[in-house]
C-alpha cells in the first residue's frame, strides 16, 4: 500500500466522504439558504446519471452537493482527480507544472491549468491577523524575480517583479505580497498592515527599514553589505529563515513554472507561502498539508475562465 492507493484517490464516493468531512465537520449546510437541518440524502436513481453526494434541503427544497460554493463548482472533473492534484501540489516542495498535472492525471492541459490555479486559490490564506503579536520576532525582506512585461532588461532590479515577504518566527507562517514599486512608503504601509507594533522586526540594512523599524517595539538589522549574516553577540538576529524560503521559491519558479506574468505572481506566492507555512519542519506531514488545502476550497471560486 502507498499513499496513492488511498480510496479517495480513485473511488468517487470516498472522495466525497472525505471532502464532506473536511468542509462540513458538523454535518451538511445548504449553500442556498444556510440551513443545516432536515437535509436529506438523495438516493441515486440507477436509471439516470449517478450524482455523488446529492442532497436536498428541508428548508428551501434546493438540491446541492459539497462541490457548490467551493473551487470545485465550475469544473466537471471528478473529485478524485481534484484530490490527486491537491496532493501532488501540496506535497511537492517546489510545485508541479500544469504540463505535469496534464500528463499524470490524464486530463487536458487546459483543465490542468485551471485546476492548478484554483488549487492555488485554495492555498491562499485568508488569515489577516498581524504577525508578531505578543512581541514575537518577525523577519521582513524583499526578493526580485523574472521580469515585468514591457520593461527593458537593464542592470539592477528595475525590470524584475518585486516581492515583499514577512515571516513570523513563533508560528513559522509566511506571508508574501507583490510590490508595485520599492518606495519606502509602499513597503512601510504593507509592513504596518501585517505586523503587530509590539513585534521585534528583523531586517537587513536596507535604508527604508530604518524608518519603518522605529514604529515597532524593537528592530534589529544585519548588514549583508558587510557580509554580516548572524551577529556573534546575538545569534537570534538574522533574516536567514526568510531567505531560505526565497531560495525554495526561486528554485521552484525557475525550475518548475518558468514563465509567470505579474498578474498571476500573487497566486504562485500563495502556493509557496502555503507549503512553507505548513512545512514538515513545523510538524505538518504531506497528508495534513493536503487536507489543510482541501479546507481552503470553500468560498474561493475563480471568476476568470481563459488560460493565457
Ligand atoms: Zn436550503
């Protein structure tokens, strides 16, 4: 037996049972009216197409399945394939390309592309709680990747896409944002919106952090320009955790995804943040990580339809 021989990867009813138990831990909820009482299971009519997980609401008489209102809703793919894709994407540290999903799941490339973007949406954290609450340490740093459309390649970072990431040392969670520019006020407003004022901020010596750092209970810097990474006097002062996460992100983006336009970058960031925030070093195994993504599927339908 292996992970891949679990029933929910090939038996549609088992897949429904799993997803229902994750999305409705306290029993089914009608997506039409929000009612959770007198919900009846509709027995499949063998004369007709079997609709797995079909239920009828005793209140509004509407019919529904667990796919409604979740990222699964607009797709015709069986839930077993969704779960296979979620497992592959959450278990692979650097991600899985749409071409790989297309070949492994034996679905069209177009379906694979949609599936992957919807799963990224499920991985997007809705958690807006500030990092570093209670005085914890938070690392902040920027990284640069790929190139912005229509911007000529020159020396420096002007043509690259810009990312700001924050990492809460206490929980291990990471949160990343695409930056429109590197203006100090842009970076400051994001850091202030996402980090508690009682936090101890850890950054490199970049000029903008001098001013931003003053707004927090404590601010420590390492001077990368002078090859200082961990000061001997206090080995807790560093930004090595967040830089380690950047290296996974860059290897994945370069090796697996290759081309990513700026308008989709935030989705890839959500994917890498999700895996990093649920990483093995924090005690989360592959199955727990996949199930955490399944829980994230509710209320996150994508509105666009065309791959580009
Ligand atoms: Zn209802």
